[in-house]
C-alpha cells in the first residue's frame, strides 16, 4: 500500500516508481498465495486432502489450491503471455519526464523556452590550458562540423570562446572600414538635404565605424565574466560547446557525447564537462553493468537459499514464484508500453530482496507442519 500511495505524487518519477514497486509486491504476494501451495501439492503431497482440512483466510486461494494442476496450468498461461511481451520493454531516454511535475509553472515555461531554439541553451564546458589550445579546440570542433557526413544527425552545434568575438584579418577589414569612413566624411555635407530614411541609414553606418582593432580588453565585461576564470592569475580559458540536442532526451545526449569523443586535438580527446555528459555516462553504466549486477543479485540469492535449505529441488521450488513474479511484471510493462527509467529500474533488485522472504518462510513452515493449508494460513 505504501508503494501505491506514491502514485498520488505529482512528481512523475515518484508515481511511476510507486506503481512498479506496488505491482511487483502484488505479484509476489499472489505467487506465494497461489503458486507455492500448488507446487507443494504437486511435488510433495501424497494427495490433496491436506488442502481441504482447514478453511483459508483467503477464499480464492482455497478454491485454487484444491486443484493444483489446474492452478499451475493457468499461471503457466499467464507466463506465456508475459514472455510474448517482455521483448517490448524499452528504456525511456527522456530525462525531462522524470522531472515532470504537474501544475508547476516553471516547468511549463522551461519547455516553452526550449522549443524556441534549435540548440541547447545549456552548453558543455572545455577548460583549455592556454590561449593557443583554446583556438585549437575551437578549430577542431568547427572542422568536425564541416566534415560531418550527410545523412546523419549532427549533435554538435558550435563552439564559443572569447576569441570568437574577435574578428579575423582585422587589418584588412580596417582598411575597408577606413575607405567607408572617408566616403562618409565626403558626403556628410549633403546630410541635411537627405530624406529622413536616408539620414537614419547614414547615421547608423557612421555609428559602427571603428578605427582600432578589437581586442579582448575592449570586449564587454559580461563576455569576459563568462569565458574567463574568476582568478586573474589563471591562464586557463573556457570554451563553450552548444549541443544541437534536447538534453532531456538521453538518446540525443549519448549521440552528442559520442560525437565529441570523436574529435581529437594532438591525438587526445577534448576534455569536456557538463551535466548532460554525466547523464550519458550513467546511461552507459546502466547498460554495461545493470544486467550483470542484477544477475549477481539473483545468483547471490540462489546461493544463500541453497545454503539454508541444502537441497537443490527445494531451492528451485522457493525461487520459482519469485522468478515468475518478476517475469510477469516485465511482461506487463511490455504490454502496457511502460518503460524503464533511472528511478524504476532499481526496483528489480529491491524486489528480489523483498520477495525471496515469502517463499523461504512458507516452505520452512511447510517442512515443520507437513500441511499445505496450515502453512499458508499461519505463515506471516
């Protein structure tokens, strides 16, 4: 019940976690109530009279366990349906859904703002050791963008550094600006006779005439605050890399990270830092280690149950309902198109730890009483 109460939360990650956890516990409960007694009756009871000696607290369970083979066949059918849908289970790469909060105005505004731009407003950061390395990083990223093959989606939008605001070939451009300024001075005497529109254009051109090159010192302070370290003594430089991706979509973040890893300067990958890349690494760890960790959890439980029961068939009997429950839960998720994500994926090893207790307790009670009905009604 506690897990299902989480579904009342407006925070989507909590509500989905509560649903998965609650369903998992419910599946485990039904497996203990129905499947374990039926398995005990088929495997160990000489007859089914022990199933009829005492009424159960659960009337449905009483009727199902009177016919153990029928019960097992019914649940086998459910397992087959689950198997057909397990392959449909997918991982949800949409990070933004995890933080979705119904009725939160700032969340809705954030989505609206992100739709207004074709690139992410949250850049990744490169920390260059020198001005020369800063230019190499920026040049390498630009070269990669220009050479990117057609037909594929480029996730790297552009790189931005303090040098980006300093025009190239300034001497040649200043010579052209000087010529423009000379023309402005030559025709300034005719300004009073110009139309209003012409005078506006004339003044606008004159306003942008410069006579000296642009340097870092002449740039607005707001640029330097964002692209230079706070420590004045530091020689490091900052390069911003803007992804052409929705950072709420994990698959796009992975593509951005993979493309950035392909860009090398002096034979080395560009050192890049951002929250999006941390998420990308988390996704990789889940896929690289998740299945292995889950298998290790299951193997550890199998070993511990075997050490307790000292019998392989008993171990199989205790583990089968738990395995069946997780199997059906995964099948139901595939049928509903309910995707795994960072929050609910951890529920599977937790369910392994919670669910194994039921089978062990019930089977231990049966070994003491040798009565299936009594074991089921007295095991808590």
